[in-house]
C-alpha cells in the first residue's frame, strides 16, 4: 500500500508539470503575437451608409421562428451549457412566444462555471459563452416587463450574468499569457455591459464604474489593438462567430469609443469578406482550429451567415438558404448593425474587375483575390508552423454556378497533399500558380484543347485557361472573343513551355515571375513586369490593390 502511494505521488509530481507544459504550449498559439501595426493601404474601409435596410425579412423571421421552437435543457455545474438554450430563450421573447415558460426556466438557473478558456486549473471555464449570449436580454427587454419579468431580470443579474466588476483581463486564468481573442471579447464585453447596466440603473458602487475601474479603458485598448494589428483569429472556424456576436452586442449597447471601435472592426472584417467572397461562397485560409484537414463546404463559415442575414434586410426577395450557423444568425437578426453600402454592393455583385492583397500581420498569411462579376480567384495561403494555427486552403476559382463544395470548383494546391508544406500564395491579377495540378470539376468540358492547355468559357468574352501537370498548375483568366483567340494569345506570349515553372506572360500585358519553392513566409510571386514585389506578406497592408477596374 505504501509503495502504491509513493507511485501515485511520483506520478502527480511528474504529471502536473507535463500537463502545465502541454497547456502552455497550446495557449501559446491561441493568443495574439503582435508584430508591427498594419498599414491601412491604398483601399479605404467603407463606412458610408445610405442604404435603407428593411426592419424585417423572411430570413430574420425564419431564424427567430426556428429557435423559438427549440427545447431548453438543464444546466449541470461545471459542464458546458448547450448554447441552444440562450438562442431559444432570446427567440421566444423576441417572438412573444412561450413567455411564461422562458421566465420560469431562467428563474431556475444559476451560473455553472467561470470565464476564460477551460483548462487544468480552470476546469469550469467557458461560461463566458453564456454570459455573452444572455447579456442582450438585459438590453432588449429592459423596458418590456411583460416579456422579461422584473423578478426574472433581477435573477438574471444576480445569478446568471456573473462576470462583472473591476479587473479587465486578457490572460488565460492562472496563466501568464493572453487568452484567445474570442474568449477575451466574450468575457470582457459581458463585464462591460453588465457594469454599464448596473450603473445606469442606480448601482453606483465603484466596482461598476467602467470609466474608473479599468474596464472601459482596457476594453477600448484591446479593441483598438485588434483594429490596428488586424483580427488575430481571422476567418476562424468556429471562433469568428463568437467574436462577431460580441462585437455586434457592443455595437448595439456600448457607448463612446468602445462602441466606435467595435463598429470599426465589424466594418473591417465585413469589407474583407466582401472582397474575398463570391455570392456567399467563401473559402479563405484561416487561423484556428488547426487540423489535418478542413471542411470542403463553400458556404459553411460564419462570415457568410452574417452577410446572408443582412442581405435579407437589404433585399427580401433574394433566395437565401441558411443551413449552417443558425445559432450565430440570430445575432444579426436581432441587433441593429448593418454593413456599409460598398460592403453590401461588393458582397452581392462585384461592380468592377479588381485585384486585392489583404495582410493579416505577424506569423500569419495573407488573402489574395482577383475577380469580376462572373468569377473570383482566391489564394489559399500558407501555414507558418503548427503554433501559428494557420489553416491553408487550396487556391480556388468561384464561378456563377451552384457548386457547394470544393469538388465542384476548379482549385489547386501544392506541393503534395500535406497542407503543412503548401505555399498557396501564388496569385496575381487574373493569374494563379501552384506546385501541383489543377483539379477540374467532374462534368466540366473544355471548349478547346490546344497542346497542354484547356480553355473553358466563364461568361461572355471571359475564359479560363488551365495548364496542369503533377508539379505545376496554372489558372489564367483571359478576355477574348473566342477560345481560339485566347489560346493564340497565350501561346504567342508563352511559346517556351519550359519557362512555365518560373514565369508567365499574361495576355493582359503582365510578365509575372514566381518561385514555386518559396519559403512559406514569402509570397510566391517574385516580380511583375521586371519590377521586384514586396514578398514579405507579414508586413502587407490591410488592403492594397485596385478595385476600380482600370
């Protein structure tokens, strides 16, 4: 028995440091690493708003109706609460349905955990998912006692919204490093908004005075940092949805510079989406979660969900089907933020031919897009080491069709199948290259085959030219009157096939030189028209390029 106790003690002594080391290693990649502030670039983030959005839409009604029919479940101390509960409560009160049931439900619930990421020394962490989700109840129904009963509201404040008071924090509980972006925003937006509500309703205890307890200053500084350095968890699957929800809640209910910076970040990420998506198809590289594979769906991310809801308010006759992300679709459905005019215009209908590079900062990868009304080329990025948590994607071509997954579109990547080895940044205006073959969707037939080139019509006067070998893929968008004319222009400009591995003369006049074996932190493109380009994309501006079509 004594020997057994000694073994247990030794195991604990040795095991605890290992567990701590594993936890520190994990969170080391999840928190922001700041390099230099990102230049804004030559393309401004749109802020002008003249569109008269409708107050209701069939998409909004469908989302609220869907959740108002949901079931609510018990909360177990220390266990994660099903996020469906908050959506059902919110939707029932928004719709005026099951009001008594929802009030009685809330009266029986109490907080089951703590804020911040869940880990060894914070085993009940993650409760901020729920405080963020239930906080809108305080503001949406504050003056509606027939929907949120006074006693229910008091119980909500006292026993459910438990992140409050002074002490803005960025760190993982009990660790000397930053928590993940979405966790910080959920926790600290909950703290800020509960404090604000208490102060406004007469509780003037110093701990609830956001202007003097460090909460407003800390949150404002953090939001300013995100805006200055770019969103760390950009395009994150699934975390961006929670970042979005926190920002939308701050936009709706915060005041002063906190509200202003939340709005600026929303405008920033929505402009990125507008330029990197095509008719709600979106397949960009992202940070977190890092996995050995990725979803092949083209409509599955939470950016698209948000824009689909806002598009419904813009034009209720649009055919929009939200099959994924309904839990996040509730936030744009019930809160007042609407995108700037240009964001909606470019999300729905690319008005000009364009080429844009979008930087994401230190230890990251960029988004590179080239498109027009009938197509969009989107580069796939590159991982910067496992701790970077960057998920590269194939370089893809979106067309005006009903393709819903990767297998239904032209795409390419390389070298090989191991995404850790990819550098899919080989894109310039109407041109993309990769160290791997072009995957051609089943059923797509070329209008012309000439040598090793295949030519596919995209729309009237626009063609896709494909060159595909095991270790070299080229996708080129060319304008012309016929596939024969396009083929002649490509072959005339590029007669020596041996040069394809290092350069290509585009019929639009650009001589593009590239290195398919570029390091993963370097843009594959080397020069354009014999002028070297800035290949250090960790220092690229937020938006650089041409959207004017000239």
